[in-house]
C-alpha cells in the first residue's frame, strides 16, 4: 500500500466511529457550537451549550437576545464577549436572509458573522454531507508530523494539500479521524509514539523510540 492508503487504513482501524463531538440537535445549534469552539475545546463548549440552547433553541430566539443576556451562558469559554456578539449577529442574519435556516453553500456561510472557512467546512460536511476538510489545530499538527504538509504551511495550504492527496469520498470522515488521532493519540504534548502504527512516517523531532 502507498502512504495515503496506509494512513486511511490505520485511521479507520483506530477510529472507525470518529464523529463530530460538539453536541447539537439542529444545523443551527451545530453552527453556533462550532463558532463557540474557536480557541477552546469541544468539551468546554459542550458544558455551556445545553443551557444556552435551552434558552435560545433556534435563530429566531437568539436573534432577539442582547449580549448581556447571552454572556452569562458562555462566560466559562475563551473570548466569550466577542462570541456572544457574533452568535447574536449570526442569528439575526439567518433570520433576515434565510428565514432562520442555515444556508448550505460556502459563500453564504462564510459571510455570516464569526464564521470562517473552518467553521463553514464543519457545517457543510456534518450538516449537509458536502465533502470538506476542516483544518483545526489537531489536523494541522498531525498533517505536518506525517509529512502531508510542510511545517510552514498555513491552515489553508494544509487543507488544499489534504484535498489533493486524499479521495473526496474520504474527506468528511477523514477530518474526524485526524481530529481523533490528534486529540487522543498524537497529542501536542507527550504523544503516544511508543504505540503509534504510523511511527515510521512521522517527523516529529521529539518522538520517543517505538
């Protein structure tokens, strides 16, 4: 097998059920959860969203809120003031332009307040089954350790390289598998090199002996 096939096979054997770990019950809740997850963990977001979504279950409800109403729900996560402003503005645009529904095209998603390419990719792939490869900190780290991208590559370049190397039908699941691999195995600090099946192709300079 070539390198790409080995990576796909290994990740499938390690994480066959990899999935989005942000709790949500609608496309809108997924979009908000992903927006809130910037520079914080999914676990931290999942702690605050149940109460937030109970109070503001959809775009119509959140669009009518003010920042001081929303901040107490999310103040335990980073950048909560700006995130509160963004998700309210996001909800207002959804109501005004899309009848409260989340659009299924990249341009419309990326035009929403607080929504960048990574967030759009997560929503496109998970909500609408449109193949996309979101590059977060885990995907970026793993891609560079496995020589799928250069150390100096931006997240956009990493995304473009992954899309060229891996077949499109694998993108959505591969995105989750790379996240799981980075979150639970190839961690930023103290990665599990001793038990890593991809040890030989890894260029992490501090990797321990396999």
